[in-house]
């Protein structure tokens, strides 16, 4: 398998990893949301919570608890986010920010059924609650219901025009649905609004989907301006050079981020998924020559290459 952060291709088309994914390829529950949407705190959350965090929570308002929970969520601490948001709902059962916040926590934890319950509970209180509309859209997309997802995102965008997050979700949905040309102007708009590493990375992915490699290179270089050491961006830039026929440039960038043996392995993976068998085999064998004991992945990729050639 390729290095972390590397994007898989098949027949010259990019397929997003989810990490995303990240991120959203689980079956969506079609069951009705439960009325009792409060949940107990899981054991791992209790263990990770410090006394300092728990102290005085009973004296905090639902608004403050929800605000703190969303701050933890933004920083990726799902345990503490859940702790504070559940506490907020304990004080105010129908508090919208806490409901949608818990929907997002459950979504990131992979519990799409519970996530849907929270988002629908929020929409029952306010049909125009944008975070819940966006969250439900992501759940639809996870289940492959792209049209329903886009409908939710469009409704959210009507209420909150030119919102970068909503535009990004719409663009990703078009990309995943195999319509990168529809996604391109949305990605461009987000890059103009935000101008950060992520927005230019997404734009670069879109160009890769369209096999417009020089433009992908330009987009990833723009992303590098905001974080020159980001491994994801480095790998994506290297891949773009490889697909554009610039092997030397690709290897230099790969080596900078993951080392020489891994660089040859990733280059081989690009060639293999693009159907360039001879170049792929050469690259994988080079990886094995550099690190024969450590680089098991190159050997596995050679076996996969042979299988694809036989097909």
C-alpha cells in the first residue's frame, strides 16, 4: 500500500481516501430518530477527562458548556467535546448548538445512526438550523445518496450564502459523484474566500480528477505557501509531477517527505494505477533494492502489479 496521505488512482482517475476522510463512507441509517437523544458518557471519555475539566461543570450554563464543547471538537478532542455537549443537553435538553455539536461528534466517531438522531432532533426544533442541514447532508453522502446530500447543502447555502464550509461540502460531493467539472467553480470560490492550505489542496484534487496535471501542480504549490512542510501537500504535488511525466521532480519531493525507498514505492504505485506496468515494476524493484528487509510494501505492490497485468 502507498504511504499515508497518498491518494489512490484507478484507470487514471483519482479516488479520495477517507480519513476525510475522510470520513464518510459508512451506511446511513434509515431508521427514525429516537426521542431520547441524550447519551451516557463512554468509559474512555471518563478516563481521559481530568479533574480540572470536570470540576465546576454543574455550575456552568448550557451555553458555556456547548461553547467549550465545540472548541474541543474544533481541536479534534472528541472525548472532551462529548463530555461538555452531553452536560449542556443535561441542562437544556433542546439546546440547538449542543444537539448539532453532538451530531458532529457522533459523525466523526462513525456512529451515523446516532449522528442522524441528533441532527434530526435539531431540525425538529429549527428547520433552518444550518449546522444540522450540513451534518445531515454529510450523512446522506456517506450512504451514497449524493442528490439528497446536495439538496441539503443547497438549502444550507440559501440560508448562509458564500459559506466556505458549505461550498466545500458541495464540491466534494460533486467530485465523489464523478462530476469534477461541476465541483471546480465551487473549489475555486472557496480558494478565493479562504486562501489556505486545505482549499488549494481540494482544488488540486479536483484538477487531478480532470487529469489537468499542470493546473494541479500550480494549486498544490499555492497550498505549499501556507504550509511548506505539510506531508499531504508534498505527496500530492509529487504525484502531480509524476502523472505529468516529470519523474525526477516527483522523486525529489517524495524523498523530502518520506525517504528514498518510500519515494520509489509511491512512484511505482502512481504508475501501476495509471496502467504503466513497466515503469511501475522498475520503481517497485528500486524500492526493494534500497530497503529489501524493511520495505515489505514494495514487494506486496509487485504482487498486485503482476495480478493486474494478468487480468
